[in-house]
C-alpha cells in the first residue's frame, strides 16, 4: 500500500494531471448522457492472469473526482489474479465512474504489468541469494508508480534518483580520467551516509574499483565467464551488481554465478501491460 | 517535428517535471566529479534497429538545463535506423550532459519504441485502404509524446481525449438505456462540429447504431465472421472501426475484411522500448 | 450544472487563483473586525433582471475557504430572475463570507451577464431553425466559465479550442495558397473524427470550399445578398455558419436567409454583467 | 508599459495559461497546413476607434512561443487610434503567428475596450478636480491586466486587493455592530501605513464615519442631494469617494458636487471590447 | 490564529511544498517500520522558555497528510511557555506523525523564535508610545509566517511587500535626483489610499522630506543626537520611523527620543529558533 | 557554485516564488520614479565580516527579471570578506535593480550567515578528524539553499531528506518496539545502497545498535562521559555521530572524545544573517 504522505505530497498531483490530460473542458459523451446526480456501480475485471498492483491508485482516481466513491475488493496489491476474475466493484457518481474509467485503468494496467513481469523474474531467482533490482530507466513522470510496482512484484529498488545514491558510470569515469580519481572525488564531496557504486566493464576496471574502495561494483555487459572471474576476484571486498543484457532467460545463469544483485531496466521500460476493464455499469438511482 | 507552441505550452512542463523527478537536490555523482565550466560532447548510439521518434525532445532535455547545448544529427523523426548507428552528437556543459542523459534517453527510447511497433503494423497494412489508429490507452502524463510517436510511426490519432470527440461505449449505452437514446442525447448536447461514434458488439447493436445515425461505428471484439457481416451491413452509411484483440498477426485479416480503421491500444501501452545509449563522452576544455 | 470532473480538474484551480489574486497576505479589514469563529449568513440579491448562471461557482468560492459553508436557493442556472429577487442565502464562517464575497460575485455577475445576453439573442432566433454559436473570442483564462454560460443562456458551443476542431481561416488560406490545398492538407493530417470547416468571404471562395469537400462553410462578413446566394449555392453540400457583424438587430434577417448556424463573439467578449450583491449579513453566534 | 518584474513574475504565467486554454494537444489546422520552419508577417488592424492598451502583452504572446518574434509599431499604449488603422506588423514563425493570433487579440481587445471606456469617462471629468477610480469588480484572473488598462485610459487605481487597503463596507459594519467600532478595530489591527476608508449610505453614517476618524468616506448609492450634503459636511475632515449607479451620463453632475473621487465598477466589468484583427499574413520564406 | 482564507489560499501550498522538500519518494525509515493502519499519539514538548507561535501550522502539517489527525492543547499562539512544558498531544496515523514531525517542528520553532525575540523587544518598549515594526528582511518564501509571528509576539507589521506601500529609499532618491522629485512622482503615480514614506539619513534630507509632504519619515542609521533633532524638527508634520542598528540594547534610548515607530530587520532575519521536540510516541492500536 | 541543473530544476521556482511574495501587482515606488528603459548600476557592500555564500543566487534574482543584468565581482562563494568591502557591482535595468534588491539580499544574507557560522565551527574542529554535519532542521522551502551554504562554510551534508537515508530515531524505536526490530525491518525494506543509522541515548542502546548491525550510531544528548564510553565501545564497528546540545563552545571537547561526526541543527536554524546592502545606485543612460 502506498503511504498517506506520498499519496498527498506526490501522487495526487500526478493523478490530477493525468485527468487533466484526458479532460480539456468536459467529458462530452458522459455529460450528454448521464444526469449529474445519478449514482451507480461498475465491476473491475481482470482480463489477463498476473500480479495486480495499483488498486489504491485505481480507487484514488475516482475519489479525487467523487469524494464519496468507494472501491470494494477482496484483493490487495501483490495478489496473483486469474484472467476473468471480478477484482472488485467501484461505487459512486455515474459521471465520475465513466469519466475516470480510462485514467484509472491506465494506471492499474501499467503498474500491474510491471509487477507481473517483475514477479516472473523473481520466481526464477527464488532458489538463489541474488536479489533483483530496478533501474532509473522508467517512464518519465511515472517513476513513483513504477518503482512501487517493482516492489509489489517482489523486486527491490535501486537508488530512486540522481540525488540519493552515487553511481559512477562509464561517462563519469571518462570525465574524471580514471576510476580511482572518480571514487576519490565522490568520497571527498559526499563523505556521509552514502555507499559508492562503480560500473566496471573489464577485469582491469574491477581491480581498479576494488582498489579505490567502491562499496558496490556494477558488472556491466560482461560475458558469463568474465562475470564469474569478477565475482571471484571481488569476494567480500564489495557487493556485486550485474547489469546489461539481462533477459529473463539468462537470469538463472547469472544467479548461479553468485552476484549479489541483478538490475534490469526491462522491468519498467518494456513490461507489457496487464489488461483490465471496467464493465457492467449499473445505475443505482 | 513537434510544433513550437506545444513545446512551450505543454512539453516544457513535462520535461522539467521529469528532470525534477530525477534530481531532488543535485546529481551528486556528477557534481563531485565534473567542474561546472567543463564543456564536452557525447554520442547517441542506437542499440536496436527501428524507427526513431523524439529527437527534438532528446535535445530539448539538455537545452532546458544548458541553453547553449546543441545536438548535431543527420537523422529526423521517422527515420529507420540500424542497430549500432551513431545517431548524433550532443555538445554542451559536461555536467548537463551527464545529469540529463537518463531523462533524455527515457523519452527517446519510449517514443522510438512506439514508433517502431506502430510502423511494423503499418507495413502490414500498406496494401490496404484501412488506416491504423491509436487509443486513449496511453501512459498517464505521456499522451502528447505517445500520440506523436504513433504519427511518426505512420499511424493516425483517434480523438485526443474525452473533450474532443464523442464515443459512446458499452457503459454509456448501459447508462442511457439504449444506443438510440445515447445518440439522441449526444446530438442534442453537442450539435456542432463533432462526429458521433458508437461502439457495437453484435449485429443487432450495429443495426441500432446505423438507425440512430452514428457517423462511425466501432466494431468491438467481434469474430472475423461477424465483423465481415457488420462491415457489409454498414456499407456507406457510416465509417467502420475495428477494435479489441488486435494483434499484429491478425491485422492482415482485418484489413481484408475492409474496415476503414483499426484501433490498437497496444501501440501505446505495450510496445517495448527501442534501446539507445549515450557513449564516448569527451571533455572539450 | 457544471460536472464534478471539471470542478475538480479545471475549475478549482481557477477559483483558487482568483482568490489569490484578491488576497496577498490576508483580508485586513475583515480579520481586524471579525473573530475567527463567528458564523453567519448573508443574502444574494439580484439587482438586474436576467438569466442567472454560475450559482454552483458562486457557492464553490465560499466552500473552498470554508468547507462547511452552504448555499440555500430555490433557483438554478438558466432561471430568469427579476430585479430585486433574493436569490438565496449563503451560510458559513463570517470571515469567509466577507473575504470571498467579491470573488464569488465577480464570477456570478459575468457568467450571468453572458447567459442573459445569449438568451436575448436566442429568443429572437426561436422561430427559426438557425442555431446560435459562441466563438473563441473569450476572456483569457475564463473560457470554461464563459462557454458554459453560453449554454446556460440557450446557445451552443463552437469548438472549445485549437485542438478539437479544424477551422481554416483567411490567414490559413493565405499560408496554404488556396482553399483546396488547405483542405487537402488538413484531411491528410487528421483523417479521423473531425469535421472540416472553411471560412469564405466571397462566392468564389464558397465555390472552392464546396469543391474541396468542406463539411461546414463559414460565411464571413458577407452582405445579406451575398449571404443568401451562398446559402442557396451550398444547399445540402455543407452546413453553413454566418459570422461577422452579427448584431442582435441583424439576427432575424440572418435567420430568414436560412443559415444553419450564426456565431457571435459578442456573447463572450462584450456582454455587460448582470449585477448582484451580497447583503444583510447577520452573525449567528 | 508594463514593468519587467510584473511581466516575469505575474504576467508570463497568465499568458501561458491562456495559451494552454487554447491548445490542448496542438493547433491542428495550423500544423496541418504550415511547415514548422516557415517565417512570415501579419498586420494588426484596428477595427474600431479608441484607445489602445496591451500592445506589449499582444507582442509577448507571440514571443512566448517564438522567442524571435518581433512586433513593429509606431503606436504605444494610451494612443487614440482610428478605425482601420494598421497598428503594426508582427513578424515571426508562421505557425506561431497563426496559433497565437486569437489569444493575443483576446488580451488586446479587452484591455483596449477598458482603456477606451475609461477614457470616455475621463474626458467628461477633465474640467473638474474629481479623479476616476476603478474597483475590485474585475474579471477573475484578469485584474492585473484590467487595472493597468484603467491607468492607460487615464483613470486611477483604487486598492489592488483585500490585502493592501482597508475599506469598511456595509457587511463589515453589520459584523462589527457600528462604524466607530469597525474603525477602532482596524486601527488597532493595522496601525501602520494604511489609510482607512468607510462606506456610508446616509448622512448619519457620514457623521459617524467623520467622528470615527476615517481617512476616506465612500458615499454609496446616494441621491445627488444627499451626496452634496455629505460632501459639505465632510469638508476637509476626510477625502470623499462616490460610488454606486455611476453612469457615464451622471459623471458631470457628480463632479460638480465636488467629490474627490468617483469609483466605477463598469470600467472593468461592462466595457465592451475594442475590436482588432490580424490580417494579410504573408510567408517570407 | 491565521485566518481560513490564508490557510487555503496561501499557506496550504507552502506547507505542501515543505513536505515535498522532505519527501522525494517516501519516508523510508517510517514506512519500513510502521504499518499503514497504525494509529498513535505523540507529545509536543517545549525545550526553551518563550512565546509560542504557529500552533495551527504545526497541526495543519499533520492534517494535510492525515485528515483525521487532531492536536489537543491548552495553549494558543502568543502564550508564554516554560521550558519543559508539554504543549499538547498530536493524535493520528503513526506514519503521518513520524513523517511530518520535522516539517511541523521546523515551522513551529522558527515562528516561535521570532515571536519570542519580538516579545523581548516589545517588553522593553512597553512604557513608551513607540511601536515596534518588522521589515521586508524576511526569509524567502516565509514572509506570511514570519510577519504573523511578529504580530503574535506583540509587534506590528510594516507594509507586506512592494505593492502595498510606498517607501522611497536611498537608491530611489538617487534614481529620481531628489527627495522632492521622488515624492512628486509617487503622488502622481498613485494618488489614492497610500501614505508615502521617505527615508532620510541627514537633517537636510529630513527637511526636504517634510517640505515634499511625506506622510512618514524613516530616520535611517542616525546617531541619537541627530535622531532627536529630526524628531523635534518633524513634530506633527509627519510620523517618524527609526531604523538601522536597532539592537535590543538601544531600544530604550530610541523610545525615549520619541519616535513613533522603530523598525527592526533582526526580528525576522536573526532571531534564533525556540526549540521544541516531539516525544513519547505511543501506538494506540 | 550551484550547478546548472539545480538552478533550472529547483532554484528558479523558489526565486520566482520569492519575487512573487514581494510583488503582488507591481513595485509602486520604483515604477512611479524610474522610467522603464533606464539602465544603471549599484554596488553590493558587505556590512559584516564573514564568509559569503549565494553570490550566484544574488545575481540570478536580477537576471530572472532582466535577462541582460550582469554581476561583476572578484569574489566567489566561500571567500572570507571584511566588513565594508565592495563585493561587486550589479548592472542592469534600474527598475529591476530596485525591485529585486531586497529579495536578492534576503537570499544572500541568510546563506552567508549560515556559511559564516558553519565556518566558525569548522575552524574550531580543524585540528581534529571529526567532521561537521548539518541536519534537517532547516527553514521550510529553504533547504537547498541552506544545505549548500553549510558546504560553502566548510561543513558537510547529512542526508538531504526522508527519502535518501535511513535514520532510526527515538520515536521510530518506540513504534518498532526495539532497536533490533527497527534495524531488521529497515534492512528488509530497503536492502540496497543505503547505510543504516540508529539514534542511541544510553550505553544499552549503543550496545543494541552495535548488535543490530547499524552502520552509523548517533549518540544523542549524552554527557561527555557517556559519549566517551560509547565511542570506545563502538570502536570500528560503526561510525559515530554526536548530536544534541552542540554549542560552539562544546565543539572542542566533542572532537577530543573522537566522534566521527558532529551534527548541529543550529547551523541552519539559528545562525544570524551576515549583513549586506546595495548602495550607490547610478543611472547610466
């Protein structure tokens, strides 16, 4: 469940903006057909099997427009739901039900798609100690929803953004001249609280990162063989994170190599949606 | 190319919000490593073959932070680009290059993913008169980018939102009691400029929609057989749009049935990204 | 009644902005005089005879500041009210009543002024088939209120803005080179949902617009004679809209010529207000 | 000329909001017809004789979208312009010219309408010492433009809003119990900088206001006879302001009675627009 | 107590922004530890003796996140509270209590610090007629809170900002060429409602200000001797305000010289906070 | 120097809001006196000896209103400046100079006050390994400026906000039941990147924190004796941070005890400003 502070401080504005995107002046079709005082209900149907995420957001969209709207459901975020399930019933002003339908579903289908895809990866990794991480490869202005969906699916969050973690990547190393100089500069600049992660693409870079005192070494785009050598060489001197070309198929091999973390951009940038629809609207007055 | 008015009036705010999402206080890593007056360049590399969309947005992200940044490229939106191509070079303040990299790529990869997927569909449909349409099943707060990407890929835009078109769907018909009543109410409510589209799921509903004077009839979730009968029955009395279960595989069959339009939510909600990266950063001072 | 979605998504922000415009730090006079816990009532008096529009907005202004405020009235938008009528009573925190008074009246008086003027025109046009339309000549940042007031007064809305309709005007024709080229380009650019309207100032332009396949032809600034010829020539080939120099006095003549629509900028840009005041404040505790 | 600080701090946001109101996604007509790199010009024509106000705002609308746009004119705010005059030429990107045309004109026509109407009043009052004031009866979210237009027309501004002046009106007196108590409370609450104005509707109230030490007494809705007696009774003890039923016709009489100020809501709430149009668009490349 | 209009129109946005500043994605510590449905309480403890200001703001921070939160207290703004006092108890969702704690305290401690410091000055000035004023030397984006705290502490507010008062300072005089020219220009520009204040640093400037007809003369950075001469010379011709080098120590001397007002920037820019903490959190379910 | 991304993404909005706070409609005094096209200069004078911080922000305030304004100075943030120094000269539109003066100084004086106070602490601590940290006890909506000023003064930043670090405080421990449970829950919730800090007030709590595996232990409100014992007991098992009752006087003792970090809320919440003024305005045309 998303917390009350995020709901008010961050999410309300995104939801309102999404509704504005869909309503310039008014919902002409609905306003033409439905009287303003009509109350009713509609059912949320799951049209694909998967892990649901975003039920609170789904309900919140309607409640932003009709503060008396309520969503009744026996399910919660993280539940695995079969295709065809009636997930719940939304009650409220009929104009609000019709006008908010698509925006509410757009959030839910995307978040559930990410949770479902993440969960498929997590299932593969279950026998291993390796943990699955997301990345900053999220859809613009959707990060808070997408990172939450990764957690619902059983994954873990890497840093949220550029301000809450240090990750020295290839272009930073190019700018600094060397890994050791980059690490030295970041330690000097931000001596407190943060762990320092360094991206390495070769064994030489791995050695340099160890030497420089990185807390975490990201092993990027390596073959399984080089990856294995890197993990062995690093040992307890740092945590290891594997990234690049992480397909669902390759997950098992990577886990067996023994990296601590695998990070995958695909969780947020390429998961297809999980399909839902709102059906069976009934007037109640 | 996105127009100057949209850039200022709509897109600037989204881009700024996306950067804010990625920068709470500062980009710690970059600011630790790079001096504020360092100038440089980096190359945009295409890592998958497909249709590029969003090059102006890509450049705009950097320019919002460094007004002197410039992007040199021989490509334009809609071009088909091979994996491994150096798409262009971005010049500017090195801090800006590093800080904006991910946000710029997040826009570009998503927009190009949609354009590429759309274009694959459009290629299938080329021999036929049927036109491809998008839907309102877009990512929240990304509609302006995603609908534009559909056009870049060769598709066409259905209505932009609830305020600029009338589309009477199943739940509206339920609310109104019948198709004819729903059509009557919308004609009375909005007598000017707009065409009226009605969703029909059966032949009976098709007949009722024709009778009611719909301008466009959306044939939703029909078997090919019923679809064919519907199209024949409608003839010139209305335009026909087919939606629901529209997979790339089924496109050819649908075109052969002779519908005027096919609308596909997958264009915007389930296209995987097209991968790009920013590489080879070089300091220039 | 304005719908709940517009209230939340669009109108709340405008009303809050209007209150901000009137309150930099605080309402000094009121706060000096009235204790923060004082409850009371005041009466809304109509000071000119006309059609009321905006009663929900009037109440909403007070409710935004005092969520317990309530407005009791027997009237609704569209009612014809005589000068001197007590339209209703607003109850709430006395500070809120005094502080919001002017902003609430500013919305109400302007919206009612537009509804009244529109209604005077509509009365003249009643015996005819011709429908009255508004334009985009609205006060900046007041369009949603002003277009709603036109409907309350019995008029109809032309397109809401530049994004939900195609209207090829003189400067567009100049840019395109000819009417036929302009129509061709818009059909190609936006093949779905929209009707295409073309402005014509001469019979030659009317002919060209018919030829190009315009759905609606706007007959702009024509003499009655040329207007009549244009309407005859167009027949059933397109809808006709008359605009330019549309005074209340000339309405009857235009209707008799048989145009389908008359559009008038004066409805929104030059209607004088309908005067209201808030009187007889009483403390209730 | 509006000052640079207001332009940036207040006006830019209103202008951007007005453009957003007119552009949801894009200007379809213009984008269909005009290539993004086309440059051109168009002429601003005055269609009614009057006082122009808002030329900087007119130009600013275009410049917000096209930063290279420029407006060439020999006129400035406050000039009296004859019907048919070519007021100036706007140069810039043709898409920007067409897309911004209506918004730019909507500001200009309303501001010039107010300046013209104000000036007509000011002309009548010229032989007298009495000064003309505006009120807070402005269009919501247009106050900064409308109060400026009053000054351009030769009028003066009363307080800007509830926070920068003290004006004790009928409902405040009702809340406080008496004029003297209301004045006492406001003096205690805000002892510095501000003058205190009190509304009086009868001679008794005038006496009480003088007694209480009001700096300005607003003589509201009085007959000429009572007004005259009030002015005589007040003498030098306070400034006098006359309000209520102030028609252009009655101005002369009021001035002759010798009030210091006349305030008129009609200046901002009921002035008809001054008509302008943008014509003769020419492509320059 | 801050009024309801300011709370909604101005303060809500600042409080929300302050919470956003403290929460990018979520309060990780709290969300990890506390279940979303946990209810509880915590005590507000005063850790330094002084005058409390901002209790409504303190409570409002929690209520913005948890609309059911309530703050029980026997104290009100302006009360003098001893170190160690339990000021009150806040009840609500435990996540909200923990997440909002610091932001709520940051407002309260700063506002109470200003009220306490102001009150110390006011105590010194009590035997005299001289009134204490604040200035515009406030913390950016905190003016509404800081000026309110000055009043709670017993001080008075000078003008709120540049738009609600005229104060001709040294640089204005330099720009105008002379005091008399500056006064003439401001009287011409803004003939209504406002008093005109002029800054003077020498006896010559005092004379010129009197001559020009200033309503208030600010005696800036003068020695006690010159100050005395100025006050004598001005007599009843204008109000006098003393500013510059106003330390708590010097207040008594300044009062004895007989100036009408003393303004002190230190009230808002250099008062140390009054320390509070939130303690003894208890779960209630 | 503040980086270009923060300037655009975060700081511009705060500066614009601060200017709006100071300008409701216009700067009446300035606009009355100065013609809109007047160019000029003014000198920035330091009126107290200390460390300057915020020179870029100072200049940026003017540049936001007058894009051609430029600030010439030989100093940079962090420089120690003597009372009476002419810090630099600001050139630009005279209206902009006068209107922005106070807002620009309000930022500069506060930031420099913090830098100066921080630097005084840092000087005391120089002989020791202990590093000085700030806290989240910042002025609402000023954190980005205040944390930057701490760095300019030679201090270091603790976590920026609730989302980028884990700090388990007394109320969290109360909510969780014990330190070990609290640590366990946070490790489970956020397994990646973050270090975990725990607040301890007694030796028992210190032991429990060590046992639980805290990365940093905050020793809160301890006597020097207990503090010493805690530091000894912790040894290399965690980093140590001392907080509570940290006065400038006590800094030396704390350093000698050997804690790794000292955090001080006073840096941001109670530092008095460093006084600057803008003087000697000269017209240049």
